[in-house]
């Protein structure tokens, strides 16, 4: 059978989770010197750099990204690992949503529109490969800083939003072209 926990335990779990989310949102919205977002960012960078560089899980994720069939033949449970990486992605998206909500002091449906282009461009600028299996956490962070500087500079210069998107798309295309060119050059 299927065991069901008592209703009071279910409610207690929900109260704890909601309380943790509300507390984190309040913490991120408050400002007392060092921005709390930087602390969250530092913890996440350290955690993911450790996991990707020093654990079996990180090696398996790189193997899965590089060649799924080879990873499966090597004994990696690719279906479960894919599920876990998507769960991880959902958790990180939820954290990003809480940070944006705290920063704007409101929750709107279109608050994160356009950030996906910046995120993808940041990973390619940081050295991730279009075919997978290559890239580092610190490279993605450097790419994010470059994209942030580009966004800030274009806003200061008064570049229109349409031109900003076109320029960011061009930067992404150049980064992907550079990656594909280097990969083809290495195979020749």
C-alpha cells in the first residue's frame, strides 16, 4: 500500500514551507548594508561549483550533457538524472522569481520577460558549448556579469529596447558561432 500521513502533519509541513518562503522573501526585500541577494548568489555559486567539480553527481551531469547514450552505457541512470536536473532548474527558477518579486515589491506575470535571452547568452559567453557537456559555473557567472554590464551600458546610453534586444541577440549569435567554429576547427 500507499501510506498517507495524518492531516495535521500535512498542514504543519505546508505552514513550515510557506513560512520559509515568506521569510526568505522578506529577507530579500529588506536592505541592511550588504544586499542579501549577493549572499544568496555567493552561496549558490559556491554550492554549484562544488557539486559540478567535486562530486560524482557533477561528473554524471557533464557526461549526460556531453553524450546521453554514452552516459547510459556507462551506468548512469539518465532518466532519473534528467528528472533531477529539471527539478533543480524549477527550484532555481522559483528562487529567481522570489528575488525579482522582492526587488520589485510586487508580483507580476511579466516580471521576468526577456531574461531568458540574457541567461542563454550569459552561458554561451561564459564558455558553455551548444552541444553540451562543456561549461563551468564561474564561466556562466562571468557571462552574466558581461550581459549585465551590456544591459546597464545600453540603458545609460539611452538605447531603445528593440535595439537592445537586437544587440543582445547578435552577441548570442557571435558566441554560438565562435563555439561552433572552434569545435569544427578542433575536429579538422
